C-alpha cells in the first residue's frame, strides 16, 4: 500500500543518514521527536474510489488499511524507538469537490456526500480502535489521535466567520468555471492549459478537487489545536511534573508543533511539497 511504502522509505532514510553520525542514534532522535502521520490511508482510498466508484467495495479494505497503519506505528515504536506519535484521521472526503464530482448524489441541499462521509467515519472509527490497542500495548509511548474530520466540519460550519464565501463554499479555486457545480474537471488538473486560479483564494476552502487552500489548512490546524476536544489525549511530553516551568514547557512544545504542522500543510496546499 502507498502509505506503508512511505513509512518504509522513512525508515531507510533514518537508518542510512541518521545512524552514520556520531550523535544521531535511535536512542536520541525519535525519543525526543514528535512523529506526525498525516491522514494515513487517504491516498489508498482515493485511488481505490476513483478506480472502482463503488463505496461499498472500497469499504471492504478499511480493516486491512488500518491494520497496515497499526503495523507501521509499531515499526516506528519498536525499530526507531519513537515515543511521541500524532496520528490524524481523514477529513470528511464527501465534502471534497473531486469526490463530489465523481459521486454525484442529485441533491442540491446536501453540501457533502453522505455516503462518502460515512466511509470516512468508518475508517476513523477503526483507526481510533487500533490506536487504543496500541496505547494498551505500549503505555510508555504517547499516541495521540488528531480528529481532522471534526476540525474540518467545524471550519465548514463557521465558514462565514472565518472569511470563506458561502457561494463558493464547495467550489475549487483552481479549476474550470464551466465544469459542473464545483468548477472541477478530473481531466483538467490545476496547472494545465485552460485551468485558472481564482483571484480571491483566501475566500475559498478548496484549492483543487482534493486539496485545501493554505488559508483553510491554517484554520483547520488552529481549530484542531484549540484544546476543544479535537486532539485526544492531550499532549504530555513525558513529564509528570505540574510545576509552572513544566506547564510552560508543554505550552512551548505544543505551540511549536502546531506552527510547524500548519507550515507543512500550507506548503503542501501551495504545491511546494507533495506527499
């Protein structure tokens, strides 16, 4: 699967380039780092859905995909001795213009595709259970679930307050204005001839059929780390001390991780990096 290949590539890079240095061993680096797994499984589902177009068929692979994610996390814990992991669920894919175009539901009142969002919930529920099992097996490891689904829906529900226009709520910024209700044509990708970007990107949630705008990514990450129940459990950073200094340390690390994640997703949304 695509996501397990990424973990394998990471491990090869880690062993090759990290262990060759005197001060870069597995007993130091990943024990102190926060390892973030961004929507593992999303690409596998995306490719499957776009090829089969039957949600019920793709649903059958959810247990295998989640088991692969679980195995990947265990590999990071056992082989690289990772101590802090943040694993995100997938966003409500039924709200993405690309999937909405490929899976029309003939209902103008529904902004998101109910069946696809139920599929995303199915994956997230399986992932939650897998993380619970890993927490019991490795109590010394901090394994955190980031609820992308609820964070995205919170942004969607508060879009006007956040500066996103209602009339373009489900439309892509970079697309074809004559391509259906979402301005998305699967045969005309952003950057190709005849496809143009909107002049007011900041008022759009969707950049193209499957990616969010940097502005929406920023709002989603800010929502995620608003300490309103979107991240569970809350970060501990391997300290049981509750002194003022310890709390300041937690807050500092928490903020750095949030800002780093926001920057990474903004780069991805700007097509600077891809993964």
